[in-house]
C-alpha cells in the first residue's frame, strides 16, 4: 500500500537550502538585537550574528550544488506515520499513561507497513508496555503512570 | 614504573564485578547496533545516556564507550555477509570481505576481522596509555587562543573530511554551532534563541537532539530506503572458521600497519574510524605486490581496515580525555556525557581523577577481550539478529527513543524537540547533508565562543592574540588548508572538464 517511491529532485533540495538560509537570517537579526559588544568585551550577539552570516553564505553555496548528484528514490510514507506516532505518544503519556500511549504509537508505526498486521501490532505494544513498566517504572523508578489520570 | 602503578589502579576499578557486567552490557549492545545496518553507535549511546544517570560516572562512561568500540566489531559482520556496512566505518571491509563470503570463505573473513580488530584495539589502547600523560602535560600550557584554534581545527576538519560535499558539511557544522548558542549566555546572562520557552533557557537537551538526529532520523531514512537483502541462514562452526596458515600469514603485517595508521588517524582532530579504515585499505592496495587481487577477496583488504578502525576508536579518546577536545561526533557526545556527570575532561582529568581515567582505559582492554570471546563463538546469534523483521525492530527502537527522551526530565517538550530533530535529520539525509557535524558543532559551540571571547578580553581586543603561540598558528594554518583544499580540487576538476570539452 505504501510502497510508492518518490524521486527526490532538485526543487525540494533548493527549498531546504532556503530554509537553512532563513535560519542564518534569523540568527543574524537576533544576534544584532542581543548586542554585539566591543572588541575587548564581545557581547552575546556577536557570535550568533557571525554564525548567521556564515550559514547564509554556506546555504547559498550548497544550493548551487542542488541537483548535481543523481536523484534518489525514497519511500516517504513511513515518515508520515512514525512522526505523528511519536507526537501522539508524547501527548498521551502524561494523561493516558504508558499503556495507551504505546499502543497508539505502535499502531501508527504498523500502519506504515505494506500489510497492516493488527494482531502483531497489539501483541508488540503489550510486550513493549510490559518491558517498559518493568525496566523503567519498577527498575529505574521513573515517574510515569502505566494507566494515566484520565481513566 | 608509574604507568604500571596507574594501570593497576585502573584495573582495580575495571575488574570489579559491576564494572565487568556494565562493560559486557555495553559491548553486547554495541555489537548489536553494529551488526544492524542503519542504526549506528550514536543512536545507542544517546539512548543509554539517561540510564547512566543512575550509575557512578566511571561506570556510565564504561558503558557508553563499550557501545562505541563494540559497534566496530559488529559492523564488519554485516559488511561481510550482506555487503552492507553495519556502520560507515566498516564500508571498506565490504570491498574484500563480501567477495570472500561469496567464495564460501565468510567464516575465515569473520575470524580474521575479529582478531585484527582485537589487535588494532589493543594497539590503540597502548598508545592511549603511552601518550595520555605527556599530552595532558603539554595541554596544560594551552590558553584560550590555543583552545579556540584546536577546536576550530577539529570542527572544520570533521565537516570537510566527511564523505560528500564539503560545503554541506560546513553548513551543518555552523548550524550546529547556532544550536549550541540556544539558552542562557554564560557571560552576560542574556537568553538567546529561547523562543519564549522556559524549557530552552538551559539550552537544547543533548539527549533529545541526538536521539532525534541519529535515532528517529536514521529509522526514518532506513524505512525510506529499499529493503535490505536477507542474510544467509547457515550457521558457522568455529573449526570451519579457522583461516589457513597462508591466510593467517597474509593478514599479520596488514593488521600491524592498519593498527598504527588507524591510531594515528584516530587521534587527529576531525577524522573518525571510517577515514582510518579507508586510508588503511588504500595503503595496503598501494604497497601490495598483487594489487589486482584487491576487491576479489584479498585477506589483506579485510585485516588492515578492521585493525585500523578499531585502533582509531581507541585512539580517538586521546584528544578527548587529555585535552578535552573531541575529534568527531561520537567523542563530542562522550564529552557532553562527561560534563553532564560533572566531570571536566581536559588536561587536569588524569591528575585529579586518576581512578576515573585509568579505570576507563583499563575497561577498554577488558571490553576488547570480551568482544573477541563474544564475537567468534556467537557469530550465529549475531547473524540471526539480521533476520529480525523491521516491522518489529523499528517500532521497538522508536518506543525506546520515546521513553528515553521523556525520562530525562519527565518532559513532553523534549520529545517534541526530538521529533523536530528527527525531521531535520531525515530531510538532511534525503539531500545528502551529513548529520554528524551538527552534533559536533552543538557541543563545541559554547566552548568555542567562550574561548574566542576570553582571548579578546585578555588581549584587550587585539586579534593578533590568536597568533601568539606556535600551536594556534599551526592549527589556524591547517584550518585554512582544510577550507581551501576542496575549493582548489573542485576548481581543478572544473578546469580539466572544460579543457576536455
């Protein structure tokens, strides 16, 4: 189902280069606002500003290299299930607890596979929850709940 | 016999049962991630850093270093059997290791690789013991300008020496330096780049960042790539693995040369085990009387690079422990881990905490011995690991990352930071930007800035202070060389191609 491969072309690489350039810009502007200081008393902004300018130059140079290498083909679908899975885990861990959060995470990861194997996903999440409970909550005494306050 | 006394002290620490168990755990985990292509030592080390908070500092470091050098042993297994390096440092081993396997000599290749790895590792450790004290004494004379220059050299060398585009490497290093600025400025107390988030006033969490870049990012990249071939299910018997007398003789001198080259390269700033392995391979090919045999299963071509990458990972501890300046991203992470444990790596470490330093060094020799005993008889088990379906493996790793990042501060924000860096790491690998320079820059950033500002403060704003000592002059000259070499090379390439047209 998610076996589609995407060719990674020149345009997205240019966009990423622009993103880096933007970070350089932000760093330069913020650096300016933090105060540059004097030569014998360098302020908190001088280094970020210098780095920002450096990053803008390097990002521009890197963009010139965009598309010079053979394009690769990659599956992008897994990323769109794994990343939200982690975010959902983070949102659920405090309220719903380890069990529910882990089940949600593993289900999201399983959906990324070609054939959704629900039985295996549930089994895996139960095993991981048990291991997590034994190792992290009992073993290391970490403070998170198996079943959260929401229930 | 001061060294013997120091080593005895070290073994008193390294041979306690806790230290041995922890060392065993580290090297087993290291071999595990080494065998698995795509998951590197850094992901495992950052995953285990929160666990070390519950240990004594020296035990924590024994665990983390064990993962690092253990991964070098494991990585050659998948190079030989699958033609896929378990970690980049074993890429050179594929060249002759996999042809050997296809000729039915996989057992011999694995045997030779393990013994040359052990030999290389021990040579690296011996050099570490020999050079630690003199180098630390020398580094005691370093002031702010010297530290600034050496760190700058490490940063520039690491980002330009990595395979791929030097410009992209440098851009990632500068990006890492900017990430290192996040948080409260030590000198002025100003909050920088905190985006109004209270959680960012102490800076970006090291574990969250490393797990995002090297854990989540690598998992996503592996899922995105075409599936790997399946390993052979056939087992190995120890007796069948013994190399012939000719093969053994052929691998002795390459292993010695590889070890020496590897230790030297490993101790240099900016060079890691991958470069050491390739230089050793190229050297063997050049001096060989039968260079045409390389690439078709030459024993020399597996012995030398494996000795070199193991020697280099042990020698990489020399600058980190003795000067306090890491040469590559893994060492930078180790430095960060030490700082979290309240240890200040640097020239004073050996004299002020000798049991810490020598205990760690002694544990390296224990760990290497465990690895030899572990790798050879258990090769069948490691091969089975390659059969774990990725539908189980990757969710498992992601789960461990979630719990690991969250557990550091019981903080959801850190998990979100890891997600952000996971996206960054994934996108970067799509466009072939190297990931490691970010971590190096992030960890060295505050130190570079501090020494830069201190130099100018002491010299009252006089920039010639950076050129006041031979050490800093040499380092800054090498920085220029490292920056100019890729430019000159690409200019020459363009010149020759335009001439050909």
